[in-house]
C-alpha cells in the first residue's frame, strides 16, 4: 500500500508529505506547478482530439491522438500533458514542454482492433515570470471521447456522439461493459481504504474536462481554479511521472483513477491501482 497525504495551503505551494515518495517525482521534468492565475494572460485556444482512420483491407485501424494549446503571449514555460484510456485502461501519455514559447502541439497515432472506447484528457499549463513580480500561471483542461465499432456484424465505423439508433446501442453496450469493470475496481479501492462512499461525490479522472465554467463538487468559484491547479500538480508528480520510471510501479494498463470530492468541501482524494496491483491514495486538503 502507498498512502500519501498532500497538504496544500494558500500562498506559495507547500507539500507536507508523510511517507517517502519516489525520487523520480522530483526530477527536472516535474515542472507542472500551480501559481496564482494571471489576470491579463490566457489561452487563445486549446484542444484534445481523437480521430479515426480506417485502412483498406486490414484487420487493424488507426487512431490519431492530438493535444494543442496556444497562449496569447510567449511564456517562461509552457507545458501540456495528455492521458489516453482505452476501454477504461491507461494506454499512453503525451507530455511536452517548452521555454519561452506560446504554442504546444503534439500528436501521435496508435493501432486498434475490435470495438473500443477511447478517452483522452489533457491539462494545458503556462508559467509566467515578469521581472520582480510574483510568478503567475494559466491553466485549462480539455478532453475527447471516440467510439470505434469494429464487429463482423456491422460495417466498421466511429463516432464521438451517437447519431443513429445503432450507434446509441453500441455506445450503451460499450459503456455498460466498461463501467462494470471500473466500478468493480473502484469498489475494491473504497473497501481497501475504508472510505464511506456516501460522504463523497465520485468523479472519474477522465470527466474532469466536464467542469468548464463550473466548480468541482463541494468547491466554490473562488477556490475552484486553485484546487484544479493543485490537483493536476499532485497528479503529475504522484501519478503521471510514475509511468516513465522503469524502477517503480507505473500505472500503464491500470484503470482510470477515481477522484472523490468531500461533500463538506474540506478535501478531495485520488484513488488508483497500478499495473502491479499496488494501491495508492492521495489526499488534497483545501
């Protein structure tokens, strides 16, 4: 079991960490860090895309995966990170950062087969240094979902949002099967950590992109952006960086993490199990 308490406070970000973290979490590329949001800087555009390409006379198809963001000015540091889940399991990560830049763009492709649900979520981040002024930041979250239907009974097709009765039926079938697996995994984590489910609002990590213009459950408009930025800072250091560290348990092929927002608005938790079966609990106090 790995249990980490992450305490965030207003002002400069302070971590009080009980139990040792892997040293890889503090490598030079651990650059996503929350700072107070800039008032005059923002993103001109940002997006996450999943597109289907069907080759001719082949059993496999191809999925194009892209993250993109453009800030309205060049910044000391720009970084985007994107996670891709296939049928509820982590398939890969894209991570790119630049100094003194405004645009981040990265794309890749992967082969797929059979009917699947593809979900990608990205965090777009910028760090602003202006002379003696306090460091500021900008941030945004985007996501995309793609369903691919590849069955001997139907013509291969894809959709983001179902538009026909057949597509709606396929979506329901895939969602039901994937949700059953995810809920079994999350139930085990809740039981393992003895967490009273009725005291929290449960949100899968891939659904964070739905909170655009509205606060997380149990949070307010005043503290939402800070909580979001510090949540992604913690996810990056304690979840995402583990993927590329060959010496530690990494979450590739693990199920989508579950985020629990305290109904009393005091804290949130992140629960996940890595591919070696090791359970993890992160706690962020507001």
